[in-house]
C-alpha cells in the first residue's frame, strides 16, 4: 500500500479505479494503491508511461501522471480527442458514429459517471486514456464540459455508474443505435442491457472493456451478450472468449469480435484506419505472438 499527497489543484472528490489489475483510491489529492497489480509487464503501459516493471510504485506513478498531465479525477480534466491506441473501444465507436452507423454512445467518465453522448469527439475525449472506474464522485467542471459538448450525465448529483440505466436513458432521448462500454466488474449490466434492447426495439452494440480482472462468471456474461471484447491482460478472455471469436484485432492487447454487428462496426473502422494491415484466414483463435503479450503474475 502506498499513497502520496498532492496539492489541491490536482484530484478532487473520491474515486476508485483499477490500474494494471490493482485497485486504487484517489481521494482529495491522495493516491492510495489498495492491492498489488496483477500484471508485471505490459507493452502498452510501457509505451504510454515508460514503465518496464509494474509494481505498486509504478501503478502510483502512472495514476499520478494521469492526474498531473491529463487532469484525471480533477477540475483540470483534459478532453483531448486524439486517437491514442489503434483498436480502442472509444476509437472504434467514434469512427462508427462519424460514419452514422451509431447514433450515440453510453460510456463512463471520471467526475461524471455514466455519460450519454451523440458527439463522436466527446466520446473519444472521455475514453482516450481512461482506466476502469469502479466509483467516482461529481466534478462540476467535468459535468459542465460534457453538457456543453452534446453529452448528458445520467446522475449529476451522484455521478452514478449504471450502463443499463444509461442505455435506457439514451433510448428515452430517442436514440435507436447505441454503443455502450461495460467493464468486467459491471458485467451484470450486460444481460440487463440486452433486456432493455428487446423491450424497446433498439439496437445496442456492447463493447466489453477493462477486462484484466475478469472472473469466470464475468466471462460467461461477456460471452452471453457482448459484441466486441477487449482482452486487457486477461488469460481467461484470451483463452475462452478468443477461442469463440469471429475476428481478432491486434496481438499485444487483442480485441475479439463475437457477433456480426461487432464485425460490421470493426470493418467500418478498419476502412477508415490509415496504417498498413495484414489480414489472413485462420482456423484457430486467439492468434498469439511470443513475447508480445502482457506478463501476468503467477
């Protein structure tokens, strides 16, 4: 367990997140790592934060960097819509919204909780460098920015996180083609969302995210209802979900596509994607490359 006090101009309120499989509390300028990280090395984390070995101190430093450089959980939240990773959920959703394949997205933002937005740029700006948020508390400047940029906060008073309620709210606002991100620790929401979809005659694309800590029970729910699944550092996701995928994007942090809806959205994104690609047929997924995946602690 480690903590460090920051000046008041940094984080405000109370927030709990997952970072590299470690639970972290951020409260009024204090960062407290509550559990050991599950990962000892991640190529993506190394590229973004310059960390070759992930331990409690490395987790604290990366969260500190998010706060100081990007205003995470603070009144100085940076909303930069630059594309950060090649196959991120917010990146895919943003492009599909711009192509008019999706009407809106239900995501989660620190300082706001569940957010419904019909602005593709805002969706990316919220999700670009986001960690898995367990709990968050309202930050007025963040909520104000979202509302001024074509977004609605589900509960401004509590910054509640409920993706199912967010989808229902999006439906009530008149949206018919909705993308929603659901973290593994909220996997119960997946079947609730599918029920809302059936009852309201809408189409929902479920993006399963923040899956490093996914349990077997989470994986069962993900398989039952998700369209696109980010593996994170989870071996379970790679082995169980990956083996049932129609399509895989990437190797380091693979993204698995489980449904025809997910495949159509991903292919639309790849049509926009400007980097060179290799596409080939395989009889077996997941596709792995030795030394390219995160190393999970034994």
